[in-house]
């Protein structure tokens, strides 16, 4: 079988590897970004100088550095897999990137940020989510002068409730990270073609000569759209990653399966593996794992397992002596999600509680057993 894969991120490169190694397919991988696969999640460690770029790269055989503009270019293949990932959301006041304005999602973004440091540019980071926090941490670590603007009330307030967001924000501020909340940017100021500042809703203009936009991402659907595939927010696929066109599949961040878009490293990897079994091994529907996320906000670890959306009720515990917390999300008192700050938890145990529909009191009673590294963690009594 001859398979074309568009995109060499986690989803596309996993599919390519399984198709080659398990099914001896001929696979061509196309990427408009790099000829090699790399760990996108580790970009910040390269920026901080904590790891060498070579350690996050994996060579991809038969990969081509080429943008695929139309599926017509891929005629003759037995199947086509779209693994085009996501693209950054740009604000209305800045619809194009240039040498002074960047995002932080791609390989070249590391070099741009390094260039800003070398040229002693005054950086402004816009956006208070996970990527904004990573960029602020990199700049802080490198003693680059910066301002970090957050539209809402605190760091990550779009993914965690207000109490946790306040704790993360305070933790980062106490560690020396400067955060300016309630700062909505309305315009970018340019003189002689170069950025000189950002104007806020308040009317204040902040000096800036390098801007990093971290305002979220959205599925990269341009190629699928041009091919006439069914699109919602992402490329609509069934539970086997089949799109609305025969022999065309979509996986990873760009895909919208029946259980919804889940733009995570783990999901992209699992999609890539499964679609290979569908195409070459005749496998059927994929069964999604329970959602889970983990991130670190300057040493403060955040864990989320199950349904931690604001649509559920929740029971909250905050350690009166340390910056750490537990939130149990529940429906009719049955736990559907677990979220912690600064407490490492065993994901499998949380999944078991949720699968068994344990109630809040039962989970509280067992919670200490789920704490990983208890010898390094002050006792948790809920
Ligand atoms: C800085 C950062 C930190 C992150 N940290 C975490 C984390 O801690 N945990 C976590 O779970 N997730 C994290 N993520 C998200 C995670 O990286 C993504 O969910 C995952 O990489 C998605 O993989 P993918 O293969 O679907 O897409 P991508 O990795 O985005 O790869 C898609 C590739 O396709 C290419 N492409 C697109 N269109 C075309 C075309 N027409 N022709 C050719 N090539 C094309 C793109 O340029 C890109 O190289 C992070 C993301 C970023 C940016």
C-alpha cells in the first residue's frame, strides 16, 4: 500500500512509523515545517538551554519538506492521512506575523525568541494560557526584559477555576514572574514598519519591540476545506478517523471525532497508531481514553483527569499551609473528574474512581493512596 501523510507532528509521525514497521507500507510524509519530527512540547526546554535541540528531534525516513496545497497533489496514493495539527489564533489587531511578532508553537519560533534576547528587544507576551506561561518562564529564566499581559483575572483562568488560577498566578508572581492581569490589547503601534508598542483597553500604550502572541490555537483545516471535506471546528471524522471523502483520514489536533477535539500530545499519538491499524490492518472504531492533562507552571504541577469542565459541581480543598489543592468534580455527588495543584496523582487510580462512579466521600477517603511520591509530599487528608 502507498500512503501519503500530511504533517509530521506527533500524529502523522506515529502513523507513519506504525504503517512502515508493522504493515510494511510505503509511506511518504509531507511537512511544511521541518523534514524531521520533533517533540513540540519540549520547545521551551530548548529555549531555556536545558536540552540541546538534537535531543528532541527524531529523523523521519522519506519525509519531504513540502506544503501540500491540494489533495490533487496526492493522487495515486491508496490512502491519505491529514495530520495538519493546529495553528495559532491571531487577534484582529495583528493578522500577520513578521520579524517583530511571533507565536510560540513551531520550530522556527525558538530561533526568533533567541534572536529577541540577543538583540535585547523589549518583549511583550500576550495571553495567559499554557503557552503564554511557558514563554514568560523562558524570558524570566533568561533575564530578558518582558511584560506578560493577561486579559482575564489570572494565569490559565480559561482552563482552571478562579481559586486555582489565583494560586498559580500568586505562585508565579512570588517566583519573580511579572504578570499584568485585566490587560486587554486593542491595537499594535508601528513606526517605520517596526513594532513600537501595544495599546491597552485602558488607553495606556506599553513600549514593545518584540511581541509574542499566545492567544490559543484552532485546528488547521485549510487543506481539508479546499478539498471540500466536512468541517465543523476541525475536520469531521467518524470513530475510525474516516473523513467525508473515501480513503482520506484525519487525526491529531486537526480532527474532530464524535467525542470532540482533544489537542494533546497523548491523543495525537494514540490517533496516529490507531489510524494505521484502520488503514492497513482493518481495525474498527477507536475507543478514546479518559481525558487527562498535566502541565507545570514554574514548578507548580497541575493534573487533570476525567471531566473537569465547569458544567459539573465541584468539591474543593485547599491546603492552609502550602500552595496546593484538590478539586473533585461530581454529578449528583458521583465523581467525574479530579484536578490537583502541586500534588502528583496516579492517573489510573483517578480513572478507576471515575469509572466506578464513586461518590465524593469515598474518593476523599481513598485520596491519600493516589498520591505519587508520598515520601516527598506532605500528607494529604481531605
Ligand atoms: C509550546 C507547546 C507546548 C505544548 N505542551 C503540551 C503539553 O505539555 N502536553 C500536551 O498534551 N500537549 C501539549 N501541546 C500540544 C501538543 O503539542 C499537540 O497536541 C500535538 O503536538 C499535536 O500533534 P499533531 O501531530 O496533531 O499536530 P502538530 O504537531 O501541530 O503537527 C502538524 C504538522 O503539520 C504541518 N502542516 C500543516 N498543514 C500542512 C500542509 N498543508 N502541508 C504540509 N504540512 C502541513 C504543520 O506545519 C505541522 O508541522 C503543546 C503545544 C505547544 C505548541
